[in-house]
């Protein structure tokens, strides 16, 4: 049974154990053995571990895993949780199969305009859109920074994006389940 | 001369070429050959390349580089630029020496409180601080998500943090220069 590393920010949810338990149950139902943050159910909860111990646990799990499925739904801002982004880059460099899903239907450039610069004028005169602070807005139509999307695609993976924003983007598992279905093949 | 991959969000600045040129000049003055986003000065500007071409250029530069120095100053939010975070994870997995610097003096947990939940009550009753939305706040005292800081430290690198917020955090090069000095050894 291939091992799947479930990357994502669910560990920060107040009902983390419930949501992560359901994700693990679904992964098993598609033929994967789940691993990743908070998954060693018989060990100390993450809240009682040092930062170094958490890192080492995730590092080992990433190296042992066959596949990664990362939740890149925006977390406290316009982009994915940075821990999750680190893990995507790490596992791609290790040559692992990496897929991702996001419960936000808009691409990164659209979110930068709607969430970060909400209501402010975007300067389109230079050939690259820029916010009022002068910073250019990446507009390649990807779900997040192009390094994430293209890194995944170059390795044969896919980023599954929700068609519409679900009622509970932090917990919705429709795009997750769709990704598992593709990954099973 | 060791090759240094300069990761960071400077490519989005309106004066990107000036700032990145100065970073490259400083890197050379410390004995490094700089590479990374936007560094192939004789090629097409990044704005004219496809997302896949940008990725492939960065991918090759990361694999050829000996060292990475990443600017993890918060970018459009509370955390580092996600492309930079991807590159840190990628290069650590490749076994490269990775260092980082940030021009923001506060640790990640402090920034989540001051920037994301600014002025709102933090619930400290459960043993883990939580925002009013119930999401827990990572409070390991690191510059960003622990995966980034500990990944760098486990590999023998360091995260250099500015002692105070400089006047221009997007362009200030004091912490960058300090990191170069340590890296030269």
C-alpha cells in the first residue's frame, strides 16, 4: 500500500483531530497509508513537542512517503500555509509524486487583487499589473505562486481547484476526495 | 568560487533590477557567484517568460548552486513569499547549505497576533494560543513557520533576523550583508 503524506494546515484547526482523522480515513479508503503532520496517533500531541521534534517527525515521514497530497487552500492570507509550501518543494526535490488541492476557486493573481489590494486601483500601464505599492502581481493563472503549481505539474502531478468556494473552505473534502480518486488512477 | 542562489521576492519590486543588481554586487564582494530569479541578465526579462520557463530556469539554478541565501522578510502578509519558501524546502532536500534573513524583527507568533489578528483577543485558555477564529498560533519563537527555520538550522544554516525594523524592509540589505559575512566564514 503506497504511503501518502498529507500536507496541510489542519493541525491548527480547533477540531484538528476530527478533520485529520476523516482525511486519513478517506485516504485509506482509496488504498493509501496516510502519514504527515499529527498522524502518529500514539505519540505525543504536536502541542507537546519541541519545534525540532516536529520537524524531524515530518522530515522522516516525507522521506518515507511515496506520494504527497497537499492542501494549498489559502491560510491566513492570500497563499497556502508556508509549512505546507516548504513540504511541497522538499518532496518535489526528493523526486516524490506531489499533488495538491485548493478549496479556493480563484487563481493567485485574482486573490492578490481581491483580498490583498481589495478595492484599490491596479496599475496596468507597464505591461505587468502592479498594486498601488508598486509591487507586481504574478498573473500566470495558477492557484498559487508559479513555483508551487509548475513544480507539481513538471513532476506529473496536478493541482485540483474547487469550482466554487465551499461553505467551509478549511474543512471541505470534495476537492481532496477528487484528488485521491485521480491519484488512485 | 561557490555559487549562491539568491531567493526572495525582489523580482516583484518596481525597481527590481536595481535592488537585485546591488544584491549580486554584494554577493560577489564576499566571494560568491550569484544566481537565482532574474539573474540571467542577458536573457529575456521574467515578465516575458512563460511560467514553465521561469520554473525551469530556477530549477536548474537551484540544482547547480552550492548555497542558498533566502530573503524571508514577510511579503504581502505575515509570512515569506511562497515561491521563496518552496525554494528553501527544495534546496534543503537537495542537501544544499541554506541560510535566510528577514528584515522583520518579530517572530512568527508575534506577527500573527499583531498583523493578522491585530487588536483582537487571543484565547490562551487551552494551552495553545488561538485566534478568535479558533485557529492555533504557532509559538515556537521562530522567524516563520517552524518547518522553514528548523529545516535551515538542521542543515547547519542560520536565520539572521534584523534587530529592529528598518525604514525600507523590502530593500534594506544590512541583514543580507550580515548573512553573507557569516557564509563566507
